[in-house]
């Protein structure tokens, strides 16, 4: 179904089929002799035990053959894996940030997305990072998987060769909502990707106009940011708590928090929202685990203001 979706599919599938075939043959041989010996040496046929002397030839064969098979699997596995670590110099770079429980993709022009958009035929290097625990970036259709580890720079690369939409999973158990950590990679023609990517730099007058955004526009941007920054992985907007407290009706309410183990009630105003985003474990909402990663360095003042404006309207 996904044959040829990337440059690694055929090589990975070939090694898989080789190992599967060897394992199948060994299973058949072992099962055959197991059944054969059960019948041949049944107690009813061999009432008197007999000493069976060793057989050097048989022992040698049973040692050499498995070693050869393991070396064959290692050889093809290694030469299939080696190209996966040799990234072409012209590869497009995308930063992938994993966090409980969503993915964030950042492109070289500063564009961000919660879906990985890529052009056909262009080598892509994904630089993997994690904000909290160990995650594992996995695209089954592309035959690529690599761990995203906090404070460890990791990467993988591939060349998409077929347009379409493919699933992205986290294949490392990472907590309560691990199974919700899903997104897509969308492979498209180069012209469509260019249109989405937006290669032209923003003009100064356009930037000035954005600075004068209305509260409604800020709120709209804030709604998108909640999804983009991964907030909706733990927080709902419908009033029902999830892994974290709901955001509906939060602004202006009274929140019971634990600060250094001491319980207190504080107002959910602009200052509270800002500190909760930048340093969420300073004041932990009572009844919820301290699992939210600090966003300091990953979010701008403008983005905080837009999220705050949206929460003001989320009654």
C-alpha cells in the first residue's frame, strides 16, 4: 500500500522479509524436530533409558549455521541502516518538538504547524527534541522511527516520493494520553508546498498592520495557538477537565493552587495566565499532576497575549 512512499521503504521491507523468512524456516525446522523427537522417544517406546553420546559434527553444525544466519541479518541490517544516518547536504531542515501530548513542526522560515507538510522529491532532515519525557517519532508508512529525548539532539531523514497523507505516532509510552499523540505528514507537489510555505518575506507594513490587531483577531490567533502549542493535549475548552483543568471560564475565576506545598486561592488574571504558561509548576492547580512543561523560550509575549485574549472570551 505504501510501497515507494519514501526512499527507505524498499530497503527496510527487504531486510524485514529476509529476517521474517529466516525466522519462519527456523520455526518450521525446530517445530518439526520437536514433534519428531516427542514421537520417536516417547516413554512407551523407550521404557529403559539409554545414554546418547555427543556428536561433534552435529554440535558444530548447530553452532556454525546460527552464527552465519545472524551475520547475514547483521550485514543487511547494517547496510540498510547506514544510509539512514547519512543526510544529504541539501536536505530541508524541520525542527520537531515533542511534548505531552502533541507534536510541533518548525520550518527554516519560522513557520510553525501541528501537521508536517513536505514537498515530493526533496530530502528532509527532522531534528528531534522533547520538552518533557522520552517520545518516539514514528511514521510507519515511511519506515522511519527515532526517539526524541530531552536535552539530546537526535535526527532522522528521508525523501518523500509519493503524495498523500500519512499517520505520525509516538511509539514510546509517554503518559496518560500517549495514545492521543497523533498527527499527519502531508506530502504534496512542490508548487503546492511553496504556496503553503510562503517563501516571500513579510513586508514591514504588513508587520505593522499585524501589531494593530483587534481583540477579536487576537482571540482567533489565540485559539489556533492553543492547538499549535499543544495546550489542547491536556486542556479542554468545553468545561470538562482532562489531564489538566479545563480552560472554559478560567479567566477571572478563582483557582485553588499549591505553591511549594501550601494551598491558596488566587485570581486567574493576566499575570496568573502568564506565569502558568512560562512556569507552570510554580502554582499547581489542586487535583492535577505537575506534568506541563515550562514554555519559557518557546513562546513569545505576543503569543501569550493572544492566548489570554482568547481565554477572556471563552466563557
